[in-house]
C-alpha cells in the first residue's frame, strides 16, 4: 500500500472517529437536557420517573393496548374522575424523538372531542413497532451513565438504579410513576406519536 493511500485511510479514520464522537456528544446533550427539563417541571421525580419518560419515548403506548375496549373504559373513567388543571400543552417523552404526553385536560374541558383524542391515541399505538427489551436495556444503561455524570440530587438514586437494572435483566421493562410523583403531580395524560400530536395541534389552532 502506497504512503498516499495510507495517509488517506488515516484521514478517513480520524473523520469517522470525530463524527461518532460528535454524534455521541449530541445524544448525551439531548439526554441531559431532557433530564433537566423533567426535574425543572417535576423536581420530586425519582430515577423511576425519569426512566418511565425515556421508556415511553421508545415504546410508546403500544404495550398498553392489547385490549381496546379496556383502554376506552379506563380513559372514560380517568376523564370522569380527574380534576382539570387547564393544562393543554403536551410534553415530550424522553428526548421527544418519538412520543409526547398529551394531557387529558384537553378532553375534560372539551377542547378536543373525545373520539378524536381516542383515535389519535389508538393510531399512535398501531403505528409504532416497539424495540426489543434487550435493545432498550443497552440504551437505558447509556442514559444512566449520562445522568450519573450530571451530579444531580435524585432521591434514592442508587437503590432505584439497581432495581431497574434487575428488572431489565429479568426481561421486564414497564414501570409506573413513583408513589410520590403520583401524589404531588397527579398525572393525567395519554401517549401519542409526533404525527398524531401535530394533528391535535392543527385542531387547536383552527
């Protein structure tokens, strides 16, 4: 191999390494930004709550919709029982690459018709193929490394980190919001894909 070709190979290797490094940095920055945003809005979030947000961006609502009739029945019940806070702004799950949490206040206050909301919710679930749990486990481990590097004060961080790792090792991936999060923030929302949320926004701006 000539010295010229060797030099070109060396330059290519450097460019490739720099591209990968920049991509990782960008991804890490997006993760850190998402974590800070959650803690700013919900300061009592535990690692479990942060995990849930990133999990939802990967898996969406699909794992919840094996029973369409049950999903409708539970939505009916939740809308009936909840108290609206006038929140009509969706928030991204995780880094917001795939899914958003859309508040049920939109339905409770008659801003969005019930059937329109439910159809968008169901469409979101049907249009997304969930990743394998093993694939998600690897992604979550990288997210945890970023969170650890941020030097945040998150309650029971180490205990929940170990618990989530054990859960994923057993092949399970679904968690609920922490009890404290539920008590303080009383979350009422459904997960929708970006495309479906855009359609809802179009209705809001008419």
